[in-house]
C-alpha cells in the first residue's frame, strides 16, 4: 500500500546476506557489515582502553574538491546523532554524506563535511567531544533527572552608531567566538544610535572570567570600529526569563505565520517520498527517504527521531544528486521493537515530511506604517532552537541592502508545539532599492531569506 507520505514494501529478505568473499552485508545497502565497528565483547573491552582523544577524529581535506571526514566513536546515548549534527551546523558546515551505526551501547558515526568558511577544527573537535558520553560512571550519574544544570546566561550590551549590516556583523563575531544567542532585543533610537541586547551562553564556559569578557568586547570593537560606543558583558538577571517566556505574536499573526508553506515548482509528493518496510529486516523498520535537499535536512530528520524516541540502529545518508538526497534508516522504538502499527507509521511519515519540506516559516506583514519580517522554526523538546537562524536572516537582509530598525526573538506555543519566532522591523527609508510595502518587494525578501536559510 502506498500512501502520500509513506508506503510499505512487499518484498521479504533476511537481515543480512552473504557476499562472495564470505563476509556479510546489509541487504538494503549491500554494505559489508564488517565495514561497521564490530559490537562484540572483546571489542568492547578494547574501546574501554581507547584514548579520549580518539573519540573524535577529524581528517581535514587535502584539496578544495574533497570533504573533511569527521569520525565519532563513543558510548551511545539518546539523540547523540542529532546533537552532533547540530554542533556541526553551528560551525557553518554542510554534511555531504554520512553513516551511523549503534548497538544501543556503542555508536560509530562518520560524516563528510564541507564549508566555504575557515573552520577552527580543534574547537569543533572539543565541541563534539562535549556531546559524547564519557567512559566513566560519573557521566551516567549526571544524566539522572534533576542532575542537569543549564549553562549560565550572560547579557551582552552593545551601544553603537547605526549602519547597514551592523546586526549581522555583531552576530558573525559571536559565532566566531562560539557564543550562542539564546535571546535578543535590538532597538534603534531616533538619534541613530543602536542598543543591542544579546542573551548568550559560552561553549567554553569562560564568560565568568574577566579575560573572556574583555576578549569578546575587543573583537566586537575591532569589527564595529568607530561606530562602537560601548560594550559590556554581565551575568543575565531576571529580565532573561521575562524575555524568554514572552509570547511575542498575536493569535491573528500566528494563524497566518503557521499556515504558510513554502512554494516550489514541483509538488510535495515529488519533493518527499518515504517508504516504510518491515519485511527487509527481522529486527528493524526500514525507512527509505528521498527528499529535496537543504542544508539542515539531516538535522531535521534526526531531531524528529530524537523527539519521538526513535533509535536509528543503522543509517546511511547519500550524497545529494540533482538537488535530492536519499537516506536509508534502520529504526526501532525505544523499547527495541519495530514500528508495526500503520497509524504510527503514517504519523511518523507525516511529521518527517512536514519537517523536511517546511522546517521554517517566513512571512512579511504590515503593522501600520511598519513592515515586519517574521521567521519561525520548531524548537527541540530539549528547548534548543534551530542553529544559525539569526545569522542567516541578517546575512540575507544585509546582502539585499535592507536595514533592520529593531529585532527580537521569543517563543510561541500552538497545538502543543513550541516555536522560536524571530521578528525584524525593517527600515524602508534606509533600504537600498526596495519598496518594502510593494507585493514584489515582499516576495523578493521572503524568497531571499528562505533560500539563505535552506542553503539554496
């Protein structure tokens, strides 16, 4: 039976089949299983003796037409693949292909990544290491309910003269310093001065030190030049919780924002096809996905897997071909069983299809004399928003020559799902060559922002 979003295969075969050389291979991918790390007792003892430095290995590319290979070999935990890809995206990298395998206790991940940016590979390695479970029992004690402590949030205040691209330039510095924006509020005064309030966390956990705070302000002053009037960093107070919990849009705007869908030249059916097969494997449900590619596609799929407590025992992500990406995922429920219920299959396929095709909402509205750009993305159940959204939106507006009068980010809940909503009030009087109130002008802005976010 073939559905709009998923279908069930009618062919049956064993989990593995023999190859000519006597090794075994996965029936869906014809990949010898001995290419994956063996999950036997002896190899488990070897892993316990391996160095922590060997958990994450990065083999930098040797030429511009090659990809850098990132290998992670560590104890498994729920949602590890999602966390790894999320951090890779935060460094501005694009995953060209990948392999995932786990026995539920140990995992092995290989990702091929590229980027036009200059990457600090040692910083990336440390970031990925922070995602990986430790070999030590103390790590698992820290995973008990109530033991997790979120990182401290700091308030960065930047007071400066206004100029085009100012907000994006500040955001770019924060990304380079590995400071993550949790919330923000940007305001332009009538005298042409701008007050930027960024609520940030530090991946290096050093913002409590004077040296790290001074380094941050020095980098910002160097980029902003004479425009910078003052810069300071302090521990955030109660205003952060107020800003974070602010339901920032009305129900009328929410109805318009969350009902909008992206438009392309091909139908949704052609853009995303998911086949569900419970006959290929005795122990796993096989998902075969073919979808229009976008730079965060793998993250979007792994995020759904993490939030729905779906374990990916083995996964292969193929290279994009003519703008389309193929994935083979052998999955199980969190209790180790296959997904046999048809209604649950359809619900999972529907959720995946929505997230793959429309992971973001982008609209422009008029609020009296003002023109406002709104961008929304779903939040992980862990509370984390989508990587680099603010960076990409401000980059797109800067490239169009559009000035931002004010900006803020908040959360909005609808139908039991939480969204992160970015609001940008645009300054038409200082925006080059754009009539922001015209229909064509709005369409051009939405198209540019959406394509930047999707990596098209």
